[in-house]
C-alpha cells in the first residue's frame, strides 16, 4: 500500500474489515552504546550493514530517528506465544551481533546523561521529513519504547477499542515507567521519556475519542487535505489504528531494561486490547445500561464496558500526569468511583479484569509489582554513581534479553 493509500479512508477501512483478530506484533527499541564509555554512538548504519547479512535480522531491524538507536520487530504472529518466540530469536541474534560491531545495547526510556545535541538523525526520506518539519522537537527526541500491535477485525470495532483503551494507557505507562534520569540528573519523574516525546510531538499523546470509523476518517482526511500529514506514520498517538496492518497499536510504554519485564508488559498490553474487543462483542459500549447495571457496573468494571462512554480527556490527563510523575509508586483516580487508590492496586484490578483474554490467548504472566524507574533509583543509591548504576542495568539487559557476559 502506498502512502496515499495509507491515508485513504476507504482503502484503510478495507484493511480493517479483512483483518484477523488477535494477531500480535512486537517492536522493541534499543540504544547503541560505546562498550567502554557507555555513551551513545551513531552506529546504526554500520550495525544495519552487518545485520543485513543475517537472514532473520535482515527483515526484522529498523532505524528509529537517531543513528544511535535500533529497533527489532517480531513481524506478524498468529498468537502472542508465537510473537514471543519470534522476538526471542531476534533478540538473541541482535545481542549476539552487537559485540562484533563494537556496540553495547541499552534498554531504558532515555539515556541517563547523553546530550541530544550530539545525536544525528538517520538519513531516510521519512526521517528527513520529520527533521525538516519538527526541527528541535525531532532533535530532542532521544527516546526508546516498546510497541505492540494486535489485529482487530472491523473498522468501527477497532475505533471502539482505541477509544476505551485511552483510559487504561496512563496505567500501562505507570507500570512501564523506566526513565527517571536525564542529562545526568534525577528528574524527579518516573517517565521523563513521556514528557520529551508524548508532550512535544504533534498528533501525539492520548487523542480524544473518535466515536466510530467515520469520525476518525473525517479527521484524518482533513489532516491530509490541509497538508498536516502525507503518510499515516505521522499520526504518533499513544494508541492508534495502524492503517497498513489493520491493528490497534499501543505506543505509550517506556523500553524495559529486562527482557522478561518487556515480555510481561507486552502480555498485559495484548490482554487489555483483546479484553476490550471481547467486551465490545458481548456488551457494546453504547451506554452504562448495556453493560448490565449502571453505577454498579461502573464500580465492578472500571476498565471495561461498565465504564459506559469513553473517558474524558481531562480525566485521562490527570492520571497521565500521575503516571509520569510517580509511576507505580503513586495513586491514580478511578473516575467511575470518584476515588483515588494506589496505582499498584489499580494494576491488580486491571490484571483481574483481563483474565478471560489472558486465558483465551494463553498469556502467562504475573501482576506488576514495581517499575524500572524504581529499580534504577535504587541502583544509583546503592552504587553512588549513575554511571555504575547504568552499567549494572546494561548487564541485566544483556542477560535478560539474550544472556551473555558482563559489560566490559
């Protein structure tokens, strides 16, 4: 499909109408580092040249804005378990290749001290366009994240899932928060990556609800007609219907320093998307009564159709800030009950609600207990050095994603 087709509402609708439910694609981003200094190094092109000689990596790697970043993609898998297996092979090959090109791989939401002024944007038509249009905003975006795609059949159904997923995104961000340090200083935030990317890029963050496919298509058509976008990848929202794949894509989470944490987080995201689709099929989202009981249903199912109409932007924004600032260590507001509660308790309730989807998809994971931001701060306190804390984090990254020797 061409860029023009990718923003043609009729053609994109056809993609979703023929999509297959609950296929999964994983995308994980890594920093390219000097093994000695642990600084970012602009080695994507050289890493890519080596990876292209690997028959699996050749179809799995991609550049992401700056030349000190690389992404690996599982590709479309028929199940979550298949996606995890595919990604495990790609991780192992990527981490096995890194020493041969003199590069260390890191996985946090941001680099703890590297200056964005030293980074180079990769030379592709897409990223040249991003650089020329966004200028400082593009240059400043030295961030790494985890994305998950899930196939959702039906254009209106996909929009309904996106609309209701909006209210869960702050919680998923809090669970994933893994970027407390920037420019050599503790920011006091759990996810400074979100402030850098989500708060500065256009057509980013958590959008308003679109209601149905027609509402979504009219807005995208307007953006295209007025020259705001020329390709669908310029829609950087934290949740979006992916025009080329017929998937709902969640993009809000920080990269995880441990491969096991990344897989567990991906499982929770996948289960959340699938549960919303299952609830839509069973209840619809037309009203509180459709969920079977008005206020009682809202209390029983704050994440699902019992929440009634999609959450309002101002409510989402309040919880998004709490996620950015405190991660899982703070509180969030359950607006269906009008009460704040510990974020970890809300995460447990999300886990409980997604049990049917996890059982259907064969996802085995545990409720989240802590985040990378907390672990990194603890390491800084223990070692007395952000550099040593980062070195220990990188060792955990290598062992958790592929296994390997300690960082040199």
